[in-house]
């Protein structure tokens, strides 16, 4: 099994300000697009701009354009696509450990996950690899290359949609997603700006004005394509992964063409991966308590609770009613003989 070498991917220079807040280094193409796009005040500082039906901050939009223009997918690539704040960090770690287990034992004391953030090991295409319109040479990376993205399906680079590369998609209950995104935004906001209120964040989320929102449209695009092409898109719900982690990790291994052997099953390798990538283990590692990403975010900002149903501690009855109504309307007719979206609301 080939070993992914994310360290070969060029990284931008460390920046004291998170990616979401940078707007001063844009190409003319991006500036022209922004000038003609609808915009709304973002959750942190910068505006969000509507591009191909979804909302992006300007610097991320620059990364999207560069990624769309320059990323050439391989048939052996594995892309982790997620709605923001849906368990991305956990699945990045699990996917990295899964794909690289032949050369990097999950029991090893020098495993990369013990000293590097999952976001460094499985980098975001639009937020890291292609940020600031840089075009790194990715041809030297061995297969399988593993990348991540928050892009909606319709905004993926054409090569990603047309080649045989595999896409793992993770979504989460919209109420938990909203709460997690609200907490995350407040971690990024400068102190002098104060916090964005839950009421304001909730209203924006419900109107679809959130990072890579609307949430429901994002989920539905991948859901429909996963039904049409299940060999290409592996659709996974965070709640299912939490409930039956071993079962779904083995399904993921099969999908990624690296199934667990009988010997590995007897040795408990799947259990070792889950232990290595558990919330308790990752969140207590020194790198995730005190380190920073090159884009400026503190690694600890990606770890809060990871619980299912935490929204109940925040939402009022009227909030619950409003979001449930949107979810019912958006996901109406998504129950099929093969699967259902009802489990995320």
C-alpha cells in the first residue's frame, strides 16, 4: 500500500491572521468576480460572496478559483469532502491512518498524527494547497494522494468529477453543525469585535449564509451523486460514524481499496486506528493543544466536544421549529430503498 507524503506538499509561510480574515492578495479575476457577486457580512470579519450558489470568503474564493483552474486529479486520489464543522478533523485523522497503516503503524510511537495536525497531513485544497493563488507541483506526491475540501460538488475541479478519483463525503445534523460553526467563528473573531450572537449566527445559517452554505444544498448535491455513482462517492453521516465506528471504518477501507486483512482484524488494527484518532487522544496531544496551522488558526480551535445532540443545550423551541421545518422541506423525498437522509435531523 503506497504511503501518502503530505509533507511534500508546499506550505504557505506562517501567517498570524487566519485564512478567513485575509483579503489583500487577490488576482484580478477574483477581484472582478467579487465586484459582481452578491455579498453578506460573514461570521468572523470578512464578507461572504456568492459563487456558484454557495458562500465563500474572498481569500478562500481565490483558492477555489486557483484549485478549479489547476488541480489535476488522479484516478488513485482520495478526496475528503465535508460540510464545515461536521467532524472533518476526526475523519481526516482516521482516513490518513487508514490509508497509511502499512508503513505507519497506528501503534507506533512516532506516528505522524502524534506530532502533526490532521489538517497538515490531509490539507484543504482551497484553504491551504492553492491558497493565495499559489500553484504547487503535486506531481511528485506518491499515490494515493489524500486531500480535503469544503467545496460543493458542482464547484469541484472538472478533473475531480470526471476521473476515477474517490470522494468520501461527511455530513452532520444541521443543528449540531450550526452550533459548532458558531463556536468556531467566535474563536476566530478578534477580541475587539466581540462575539457573534447565537441568534445572528442561527439566522445566517438558516438563510444559507454560512461558510460553503447553504448547508442543505451542499449535502443534497453529494447525496444525489452518491446514489448515482456509489463507487465514486462514499456518503457518510457523522452520527452513524459515532454510533458504529468500527463498522464504518471497515466500510471506508473497502471503498478506498485498502480493506483490512484477516490478520489485521485479528490484530485489532481497526481498533488501534480508532484509539489513535479518538477525540480524547487527539485533543490532548501537545501539537493540538499549542500548535498553529500555517494559515493562522490555533490547532486547539478544531477541538470542542464532538458530541451528538449538543444543540439541545442552545436552541430555543422556536429555533428548533424553524430549522426542522427547513430540513423537512429541503430533504423531502430523499428516502430511498438504499438509504435515507432522515438520520441527520
